[in-house]
C-alpha cells in the first residue's frame, strides 16, 4: 500500500509522521492544549491534506477541517470526560473553508459531520442515524 501511495507522490515518511498525533494520547495525563493541537494536526490535518493531494486538489485548504474532525472524533470516542471536553473546546476554535468541490466532498462529508456533532454535543447522535445519513447524502450531492 505504501508503494502505491508513493507512486502517487505521497512518501511513506509523510504518512508515518501521522503516528505522532496518536502518540500524544498515550501520556498518563489528559492531553493539554499543545498536545491536542499536535494530535489534531498530525492526525486530521495531515489525513485531509494527503487525501486532497491524492484527489488532485493539493492547493485546497482542508487542514483546518481535518483538525476539527480529529478533535470531534476524539471527543466522541474518549471515555475521559475531561479529555472529551478539552477536545470539543479545541475543535470549536478551529475555523474551516466551507467550500467543497466535487472531488473533495468525501472529506467535506466528514467535516460536515464533525461540525454537526460539535453543534449538537453529547449525548452523541448515533453513527448510522437516518437524519445523519440524510445530511451526509445532501452534502455529497450539493457540497453544502
């Protein structure tokens, strides 16, 4: 898989750097602001940036949306209420470009769901809830 990605201009070293984000969560204490920022950039920002590059739109600003998505995902999945609250607060500070051209709409769908989750908060909407799926489909078709 890494060879295939490298053939598309995405070296494995760049992908390997994403593990640094996950490592921030392995500390004994809940992550602080700096650790959450590094986690969000290394996991979500990099994932969205690399994905946009593979989809042929490397210049499109997607990193903020990726950081927000990673933080909301952490908040949804964390068993630690303090960590979840800190991740939600950090996600709320992220601002993103709301324009999603056709090739980037799969990323836009993730970003839109993160914004929806952030606005709704806990208790979290179920992943496969009909309203959630309908909203994702609408975004896929319209980009909004």
